[in-house]
C-alpha cells in the first residue's frame, strides 16, 4: 500500500450555477429546494447543502419518497442519526413500523434480552431456557416481584403455546450464545431461536413443564448505559444505498462544477442507474452500530457506465478511514480519464464508484466533510504549499477492482 501526504485548505466559496434544467431528468420543469445531504443527517440547515435551481420537483420527490424515506425507516442509518445527530440512544416508539428486532447484552447477567421500540415497554418479560436446561422468567421491573401475578402470566403464555397461538422469529445471525426464549408482543407470543430445531426443542421442553412454579423468576434492570451493547436487525439494500449515495455525489458535483457540467450525455448512465427499479434487500445484523463483519459494500469500485471495462481494470482508491471523526466525508476526483468518487457515512464502509468517462478536466481533488460534533460542513481542495493549508490529512491509497452496479 502506498501512502501520500496531502495538504488541504478550506474552500467554501462554491455557489450553485444552475440553468433551470433538472440535472436528473434534463427537463425544464419547475424546480424546488433540493437538500443534497438529507436534513435528517445535519443538526441544522446549511446554505452550501442546497440546490435551488437544478432539481425539479418530480425528481426531488422521487429521491425523497422512494429512497430517503426507505433509508430512514428501515435501514441502520436511523441508529447513527439517533446517536450522532440527535444524541439520543433511547428506544422510543417508532411510528414508521411496529416491531424492530432488538437485542441487548446485559453484562451483569451474561445474557441477551429482547427489547422493543415501544416507549415504556422497552424490555418485555421473557421466558429463557438457559444452558443448565432450566427455564427462567425474566421481568424488567424496578419494584419487587409479585409472584402470583407473574405465575399467571407464565401460565397464559404456555396456554397460548398449547393452542398453537404463537409466531416464531428465526435467524442464524443471532449470537451463538443466544438462548432460545419466548415473549409476548401485542399479546401474541413470539418464540425466538437461531433455527427451527432450536425453536421446536424449546417449545417441546416448555410444554413438558407440569408446574409453572418450577420456572425461576428473575428481576433484572439495565445499568451503566448497556445500550452500547445493542444489536439491531435492520434491512439492507445495496441498490437503495447506492442510489442514496449517487444522489449525494452527483448533486455535490453539480454544486461544485455547475449544472452545465453534469448535464452532459456522459452522465446519462449515472442518471439511469439512480432510478433503477430493482431494490432487493436482506435483513442484516448490526452490532454496536457497525455492520455485521463490516461487509456492507464490496471492496472496490462500482461500475455504472455501460462502457466495457476489463474486470481486472484497477483504479486507485482513497481510503476514508482516517476521516472517522466526520459524520460524512466524500472525495471527488479524476483518474485515467474516469470521474471517481468515494463517500462515507458514519461507520458504514465507504462507497466507491466510477461515475463517468469524461474528457473535460476536473482541475482538482475535492473533499467534503461534515462533523456532527461542531455542526460544520466544509469543502476542501488540496494545495501544494506547505504553508497555505488549514487541514492536514494522510490518505491511504491502493488499487481496487471494479464491480458491476447493474
């Protein structure tokens, strides 16, 4: 791996140079204010985060309703928004959907517990089959246990199991030390296990309990901000995220270089890719706010241009790991005649893409950062002088292969 020392200075002088023609559909329709980075990702409004005369209402609505709305409802972005933007780690009710799969590790009890997103009912009572073969009924209460009431609740759950009035949640992504259990959500028992066999064994064993008094009662509470050990199951869509990132990259490119630059036909493949209909997704586990095994994006560059390129074709990649202190960071540059960009949000792996093959010079390497800590959105350009700089960044650089976006 090669290392390059680059010196950057702040250059926030970029002003929109819009023509009234939409940079997405290339039509002269009515425009409205397009926030390049969603307002949900910023602590306040920023004038250098807007296009007022470059995006039509229809295209702006497309990204808002079909891409950003999905991202903020179902994807892990909401985790970092809560932590870094709102500084709020509570599990309040989420109006966008009823139930997210939430699991919290309590070090004091050496056990995972199911959580919900319902305010006031974050940790429901749950029957857990531990490694010793015994059943434990955990109650998240501050007051003393009312034994008779909880025995009745256990009996109600078992009765519902006997009547087969329950549902299951199975996932091989659950931690290996996760014990099968059952809890009630909206009065319906949910059996949670890593696979069918474990779920069936759990149900079989609990139905063999002939006296609910044999189930041990445990009162537990969360101490010392145990949300740091939160596992959340979210939906991940490579297509949705790619379009989300494409939108940010392309609109910042328009702000920096002007709408006439991006209206060229060399960016038509990019426009088409941003509106592809295929939006398949998978359910993915996030631990402590990071992607499971940190493999959310393929290692390398996405190719969205139709031009046939050798799969072994390699492009240098600027590593953004050293920009961890920023909530958002993006680099736009030209290499071997190709316009390239790398973008990183929160702790998600950076997204790298070949935007287009262009003849026009880019003239510079552009770096954009946003820090939620001080709510600063800054544009940087590299300088050669060792004296005239405001920010020093060491960017690791290595070669990476291309991936087919389509």
